[in-house]
């Protein structure tokens, strides 16, 4: 059995003005793809996997059209070389936006179908923050999505997708696919599966998998910071009993709809000014303060200095701000050297509409580029250390701070550009505060313009009725 492997994985805020180009992606092709840790699990299957191209980047702004076209071209070249194949496994995110293009995943997946033909099986795995459309569903045979946020089941989800594909090829049983859109789109920070009601909603999926005629049940909250018609929650069911699939998709959708008013943030939230004040007053440490509106793992620019400015204003002490993307400030620090004093304005280097902070800084530490990271510098002002970096990035893992020489347990206030905290940082937070800060991933989603919304959608609209209706994949009839 021959299975081609590839895909593209990024989520893009349409409110982010900074385009994402090729150098922002980690690209693996050929044997390097199969050797990458993300795909090592494929060795467990009795199949020949033929690598094409997989491109992955941290969330950000729209993908530049030229970048997308080049990745798609190389992927299709590899796919054509792989023919004939029995199946294709696509490892996707689901919330990509390409400049000038609606429904970018549909474009990628439709091109895949055109190459392999109507009879080849296609299975896709998605992030639960992906957005689905009828066009996407019409091109694939099997589907699975993450069931945890923060995402700790990535490989498990990929395995579910490949399990179905291998099972179908081995048995000759071609599954059916149904999906049911839900006119609700909420921020991931309100729908974490570690909190309710998302915890209970997702806990029922494994039991649905066990029903006769069901292979996989997926529930997606969607991606709210993409102003696209397909931006919505949905349920997706794969299996063999169409009546059961349709009924379960509609039940899941109704459960999500009925819970829409009960989703809430799982930590204490407030304005930037309030969160800084609460952090200073806290008797326990480290306080982890999330700058949610500029979270690069949600699609934020990652360059705003609003929170830094407020920390300076309130004379906060024993603080680490990690970090702010500012190439000019980073290069100035490297040029001046450790111990040098610099008058700098940090922030708004990528998006001029972002906030910034001006102060006199001392260059405390310089961290050279590695294979995985761009140059970074630690700059100090008063009792605040701020990490600046040449390239936008998150600081969510303990290894990020180890590279910087920072022991986060010794920090009074740790500021990270994040929404809900990563599995590394969450256990350390004492307490966790989330600033409802400004930015292109604003948690007050109702404040976001939604000119391309084609149907009434909660929470942008509140007074309307909804009756779930599941739709079949065109592949069901073939």
C-alpha cells in the first residue's frame, strides 16, 4: 500500500497586516519529511509512505500569494512523482489565509484531488481551531481534528487520521463523511478543553467513536480571527453508517450551540493596567501575565510594547517580559555590546499601529542565533528585563527560558505573549492573569469588524434561531 504524505500548517489572522513569507516556514521535503519527529509515527504502519512537501509556520498574518503558490507547486510536483498511490494523508491546520484567496485549504486539497483522481482515498488531520467548508469536505474521505486545547494530542490525532486511511485501504471499505456547521465562533481562550463546557463537550468524542458505523468524531471551535465566511464551529463525522453519522453530527452541533453562552475564560482577566497592578500586589510568585491581544501563537504580530509601557509606568520590579519582536532593537543591542546603555523605543516595529515603550536600557545579555532561533537580547530598565528578538516568536516553553539563562521560578512577574498558558508554564503560574490587551487577536471578538460574514453568527449576532443540519461529502456518492 502506497500513501503520499504532505500538507501545509499555519493559522492566519486576517486582521494581521504583516504577510507571512517563505522564510517563516519550516519546510521538509523528501526523506527529510519522514525523518522529522512529527512524522516518525508513520513507521508503525504496514505501508510505504511517499513524502512530498510539508510546510509549517507559527500563526501570523496572511501567507503571501507567491509563497503559497511556490509551496503548492512543489507539493504537487512531489505528489505527481509519487503516483500511483492508494491514499494521501494531509497534515493541515485549517485556518490558513492566503492574500487574495478565500478558503485556502480548499484550494490545496482540491488540487490534491485533481492530481490523484476521484478513486484515491484522502484523509486529513486538522487543528480544532481550523475552519471547514463544504468544498473541503467534498474533496476528502476521512477527517480528524485535535481534541485538546492546549494541544497535547497532536500525534494522537494524526494517528487517528492515518489509522482510518490504512483501514480503508486494507479492507476496501470506503467511509462516508458528514459535517454540521454551527454559527458560533469564539476565541480559543474561551474554549480551552481544560475548562468547562469545552471539557465535557470533547470528553464525549471517544464514546461516539465507539458507536457502530462511526470511525471518528471531531468537533471544531473554528478560528475567530479570520474574517472568512467559513469561520465557524462545526462537527465532522467519519464512518460507514450515514444515518448515525448525520445524527451524531447534528447532536454534537446542537450541544455546542446550547453551550454557547457558558464559555468563559479559565483565568482571571482584566485590562492591562489592572493586570499589572494585580501582579504587583500578588503575595505569590511567579505571576504569569499573558498579553493575549498580541499572542503570536494565535496569529498576533508579537511586536506590541503596551504591556511593557504599563510595567514601566507602574514601576514594576523583578519582571521578565518575553518577548517583543523588534529587529532594530536587537541589532542595536548586539552592536553596542553587553553593558552598554541605550535609549530605545521598543515595539510597533512590524505593525506601526501597535503600542511601544521608550526608556533607557542596559544590554544585559546577548544570545546568538541557533538553528531554531534568531538572535535575541535581554535589555534591562529599572526592575524589568525585556527580551527582544530579530524574528517574531512565542516564549511558551521552559527550554525558551533556559536558552536565555532565565530561571522563571525566580521571577516575580513573567509576561508572555499568550492566551491560555502552555503546558510548561501553566503549572508554574501563581497566579495566571490574562490581560485583555489590544492587538490583531483581540479577545473581545465582538469588537472585530466582520464584513465578510454571510450568516448570523454568535457572538457577533445574538438574537436568532438555529437548527442543526448535517451535510454529506460529495465523495460519499462515489
